[in-house]
């Protein structure tokens, strides 16, 4: 399938794990997911975020204050 990521090796994180990784609250992660800034998969009543997507979000969020 062209253009689709291979999910067979993907590691999925819970909202709590993403929040701990980013050192923010779970509510902040939920806001990012609901706002479309952080891709997530809904599993039942909870969300899972690919570790690669969380890392990409962090990489793209660096702010140069200088």
C-alpha cells in the first residue's frame, strides 16, 4: 500500500505515557489529539498514539527563542 505507514512494527502509547514523555498533563495530550495536532487511534473509550507520531510532534515543536 503506497503512502500508508507500516503499522505492524508500530509501538502505541497511552495518553498517560505520552503525557509523561512530554512532561505535560493528560488533558494537554487530549487537547492535542482532539485539535488534530497529534494523530491518535481510538480504541474503545481510550486513545493510543504512535510513538513515532509523538516524537515527530516534539521534533516539530522546537521554538528558537534567539
